[in-house]
C-alpha cells in the first residue's frame, strides 16, 4: 500500500472518530437540557367551576434553563391561565401555579388539550383531559358512626352522570383543629348506576371529641361532602359539650347583668340630673318672685311716704 493510500485511510478514520465524538457530545447536550414534570391526569370539574392547580417541574440537566413557562393548546387552551415565567437551575424543582376556569353552560363530556413546559433551550409536553360533569351531587353520605373496628362510613355514589369508568373516592377525617387524622381510598368500576359503598377507617386511640368526615372524588376538597361525628366516649364527650354549653350560658348571663347594671346607672344619673334641674328651676323662680315682691313693697313704702308728706303740707 502506498503512502498516499495510507494517509487517505487514516484521514477517513479520523473523520469518522470525530463524527462519533461530536454526535455523542450532541446527545449529551440534548440530554443535559432535559426537563421533567409531574403528571396532571384527568381533571374533573363542573361547568362554571374555577380551580387552582399546581405542576411540579424539574431541571434534570446540567445547564440553566431560561424563560420557562406553561403553554396550553387544544380545545381547552382558553380554560387555563398562567403568567409565570422563570429560569430553572440544574437539579432545581419549581412549582407552577395555574388556574382552570371552565366555561358556563358547557356540555357534559371529556375535553382534550395539551400542556407544554417551554424553555428557551428545550420543551416537554403532556396530554390533559378535563372531564366536565353535571352540577349534581354525585356522593351522598348515608351514615357515619364509630364501631369497634374504627370509623364506618356508608355512602351512595351516582354513576349515571359520571364520565370516567374508573372511580376513585377518598374519605378523610379532620379534628376540631383542622388537623387530618386519617385518610382512606375506595376505587371501583363505574356501571352507570347508583351504588352504595362503605369506608372503614382506623382511628387513633387518643382521638376524642367532635370531628368532621369528608368524602370526595379524587381527594377534591372543594366538591367533597362532609358530616360531623363524635369520636371517643360519647358520655364524656357529651359532658364536655354540656360543660361548654353551661359555660356559654354563664358567660351570657354575666354579660347581660353587666349591661343591665350599666343601663341602670345611666338612667339613675339622668334621673338625678333631671330632679336637680327641676329643683334649681323652682328655686330660681322663688328667688325671682321674692325679689319682685321686695321691689313692690319698697315702691309702696315710697308712695306712702309721699302721701304722708303731702298731707302735712
């Protein structure tokens, strides 16, 4: 093989090697620009309803991503609103808050769209579905009571207007301070009928007093139904509630007594001032009469003196 051919082969090999290295670097750069974000899933809403939702976005690359924002497309693009634009550092997680506003008087059904997280360097997207249901109460609580196994909640679910075939209903218990005690889920297939379901929830031994039990679709607190339930010893709880009522009655009674005493003193002062005013007025009139009488008497004495003098003359 001649030298010219050897150099040609070496040159070709160098070009191939450089091409492979460049391709690998290009793939690494593309990978380093990647972003990932949480799945929104199926959004259940009613016509005219407004919701505030959140999307967690992460920069899993090695470079800073500039001017990242949310872009909505499809038939639901005008239902969503977000004006947040920000940069995301490598490895950083950030939450994008956006609003959903379902139009008024819209037909029941599934509406499809697309959500894109768009940065100057890269972008990712996912499909979203908004299921619009009728403004009817889908869940009704039949009974909630404490048993030996825990809290037993029986409810009915109306499948006739529910769109999704897979139903996920959540139940959670909240104490009087607003602290969530426990949460359970109930999943089943929709058969377009009204069905009755039962929750059984474990309750901590130290839980006592008035609690609130919520039942909602997909843990949606806004559309959840609720019912108050007394947890623990009902007799003790009744005594506590009775004691609270007695304390309120005593407090109201003391308040009324204080107000009554205040009104009494106000009227008494006004009455005393009125009497004193009448006394002062009467005394003034007496003094005025006495003064005028004295003047008349003095005038009469002067007239008599003049008459006596004239007679002597």
